[in-house]
C-alpha cells in the first residue's frame, strides 16, 4: 500500500515540475528538424535517429533520439538547452530535471530498490547519473538518466539511456557515449559555441564512479549510561 501512495506523491511532484518548466519556456516560436548535435557512437548509429530544435523566449532546446523508449531495443535521448541569457542563474534539481522529459512522463516509473547515483567524467565536464526502470506498454526496461553539471549555464544537457529489455545499463558506457557528442551545424549562441569548442578539443575522459556518501549512515547507538 505504501508503495502506491509513494508513487502517487512522486507523480504529483513530477506534474508540478512539468508545469514549472512549461511556464518558463512557454510555447516554442519555431520548431525545426535541423540539428546541431550528433553522437558518433557505434552502438547508437545502427538505431533509427530523429532530431528537432525548438526556439523559445528563454533560448533553444535541441533533442536527439536514437531508438524509441517503447521498443525492445536500446534507446538513447539527449536534450540540450542553450539559454539566450546564460548569465541568469538556474537552480537545477535532479528530480525536477528528469520530470520535464515528456517521453518519460508517458511511461510508468517502477521501483528497483535504492537508487544508485554515479558521477561521470566526460570531456565536456562532470555529469550526474542515476538508475531507474520504466514500464512502457507492459515492457520493463532498465535505464540510466543523466544531468550535466558543467561550470557554465551557456550549454547544459540531460537525457537517458535504456538498454534492450532485461539488460542492465552500464554507467561507464554512458560516459563514453556522452564523450562522443560532436557538432554538424553551428550552435545558436556564441557562448554555447565557445564552451563546446573548448571542451571538444580535450581527450576523452569516459569514467564513472559511485557518488561518495557524505553523511554518516551508521546506526545510532544510545548514549552510554553514567553510573
């Protein structure tokens, strides 16, 4: 019973977050199939690909997809946001970031025990990732979500990687995929272009480590009684 109550609360929080994101971006003034980003990863290039770029008052958002979340096969999605004014600070919460990804909203999140978080290192900067699983039309897929933690607001990204049904995603493999992001068209802002060019010249990092526990999780002991 508690599982269903928790699930209801989670979806309520997700709905609020989606409304927040929608109110921030509003309706796009234009949508184009012209893409700037591509991923040169052999495990993805065999999958059907789609891309779109949307222009909002707040900036640009580009989505690149390989495969479909409802398919039995692997699927990967990259969502890149490039604000018009990168100087405006943005508070980024992991749960809120992921709840704004519409394809995931249309599926059902199912529990898979304690969530495992990883810190990924890529040539573009650090990325936080976490495991989850979904029920897409009765098909259970194991997935990893990710959110960039770059030292700039000019360009940031998020998305997910789901392996074929029954397979468990690998955090290091995700880091290596993100290392293979390249450009095929110029970016819409000078700040995003400068950041990308400076990081793309780096050597691949492609590593993943579990997030370090920063709190004391040891069971509390009662204080010693003084006699």
